[in-house]
């Protein structure tokens, strides 16, 4: 009893020695040592990997009972404890830091101890009496940290990626809707931040939707690798201490209890040694973040001003932009998307280096891989969510401003070039820039083309589509309306 804090303690023992553990907690001595050794981030373990561990321990208990290694009462108590964790209980008892030495042994043992102590309670015993349910002999039966933790990391990544995909599909749909809404808005296209040739605002937003769909397909491909687990490989993939029947049943049982499409690796040694699949997933997430950041840059540019910038679109005003400049509104949602992308790019570098740092039969750096991976997927999900709800869905077009910039741009000379020749077109462009006169006016003044012919050449549809078709004629009528 701690006389100051009125806390009862139980004494637990591990290979390091004896240690007092608060009597009311479900974690044990190994979790306590880890919490003392690895106070790194100050953050909690991601709730989804706790769920993944509970699914694994539940499937292992079912399997071990099926093959006769766990009696019915012990197996049922472990299963009930896992179900309670999946229902959200005992989360405060997962006390280890996400970043930890030991290839995730601390996290695995934290789960084993919480489940064991709850199972002991269910069977009528006192927490810490591991003669009833032992964290290693019963909860961890047939397992090793080295197959449990990477499998939990893959399962967690899959669940988080599915949530991200939902948000990305919403963003894709939002861009498609804006593409239709803005399809008639003619504006100036730009290359290298200089006037290029006209484009329709809807075409730009359609391109954004296409890029997002490509990111989704890339993500689907990477996710396929996350479905292959090394469960049953135990310490180094050879399956030492795992019953042959356990080896055959563990992944099918895990797939069933978790309702996930999981398969066992054909080469368990490879699957234990090599974590390149996490590089593939991180790369897909990074590529998507880069896409979104580029789009965010475009939106900030097109909305810049409003008086002294492009001001071709308006973004929804979400909050005051300055503590000193009244009326200023900043593009805060695209800005946060940019920042999330920067962080994800950094996480990808960390994941790449950690995967490369694996040695021989194991990679010891799974904790930092998962910490960065889960953060990248989560933050991208949240960034996409706010991007859709607080920015993209509320964008409006400044049609008159867009058309003014086109009409007064030198860039439309490109459309005239095939009719007057490159050199003459270049001369007209120079005169337009020096005089400030529109290209159209100079062409007519120099009688290079007739007004009717010029109208046809500078037709918005003619300048933004390869050729005239029935579809283009309909678009032309919309533009003229």
C-alpha cells in the first residue's frame, strides 16, 4: 500500500526482476518497464492497432482451443477479454509509447498482459495471478512479437486506408461536380506561371478528379500487399513453437473474426524479414499527398488577390485571415492540405529508411514505421475531409474576371499562329505586350485576318477542344448563352 496515494500494489516478476505494479491496473510488469524506458512521443498507442492486436489474440485463442492447446474455459475467457477490448474497454491500460525499442515486443506484451489479467478476473482470480492465465504461455501461445506486430500493422493500415479511400472518393465526386458546374467558364491557361492558351475552368477541375482516381488505383494496388500476413511464422518465419495445425488455421480464423480478406504469406521467412510492402503503401499515400498539395497550390493561385491577384475563383471564407489587417481572408484549407503533405513526405522518408535498416531475419524498426504510417494515413484522411467540406464544395467561379483575362491576354496568339505564321504571330505578341492593346485589335488593324475568320479562330470551344463535333457545338451554345 502506498500510504500517500492510497494505492494497493501487487508484486510481479519478469526476467529482469521484481516490480511493484498498481493493483487495479490490467497491464503488468513488462508494460511498466516499457513505459519507463520509452517516454518518447507522450502519445497513446493508435486505437486501431489495439483492435488489430485484439483480433489476433482472439483468433489465436480460438485456434489453440481447436487444436487442443487451450482448454475451453481459458480460451473463452481470453476471447471475452478481446471482445471487451474491441468494444473500447481497457484503452487506458495500453501504456506503452508508439515509438519503442524491441521491434514491438513492449506493445505485444502490453496486449498480452491486459488480456491475461482481464481473463483472470473473468475466471474469478486476482489480477497478476498468472498461474490462471499467463500472458506468454496462454495469450501469446503459438505467437511471437515478430509475427504478431507486423500482422497488426498491416491490418491497421488496411482499415485506415479504407477510411482514407472513402474521403478520396468524396473529393473525386466534388471535383467532378465542379467540373460540370464550371464547364462553360473560359479562362487563361498558364505554363511556368506565364500566360499560355485558353482552357475551361471545368477542364481544370476534371483533371483534378482524374488525378485523384489515379491515386485511388495506386492505393488499391499497394493495399493488396497489406493482406498478406506472416502469422504462424513466429520468431523468424520458421514457425518454431507453432503447432502445424495452428499454422494452417490461424490466418483463416483471423480473417473470419476480423472480417478482413487476409491470406498467409507463402514464404513466412521473407514476410518476417522484409517490410517493403509498407514502403509501397507509404509511397502511394505520399503520391496522393503530392497530388493534393499541387491542387491546393492551384486553388491558392486562382483565388489570389482578390484585387491584385488572379481572382478567377473564390474559396469559401472560413475565418479571419489576420490579427492586424481587417477584412483579410486567407486560403486556410488549402494551406493545411499543403502542410499535411509536407509532413507525409517526411514520414515517407522515415519509413523508407526504417524498412531499409532491417537486418537478417527481422526488422527492429516496425514501431517507427507504424507510427509514421498511421499518422500519414490519418492526417491525409482528415485533410481530405476538410478539403471537401470546407473548400472544394463551396468554390465559385468569377466568370467575368476569367473572360477579361483571356480577352486581354497575349496567349491567344497561339491559336492565330497556324493562320499567319509563327514569326508574324510573335511580332503581334510583342506589339501587344508593349502597347497593351489586345491581340484581336492588332490583328484587325494590320488586316491579317478578317473579323469573321478571327471570330471563328478565337471561338472558346475552338481554343479548348481538338475539333468541332456535335458535343462541342452544344458546348459552344452554352458558352454563348
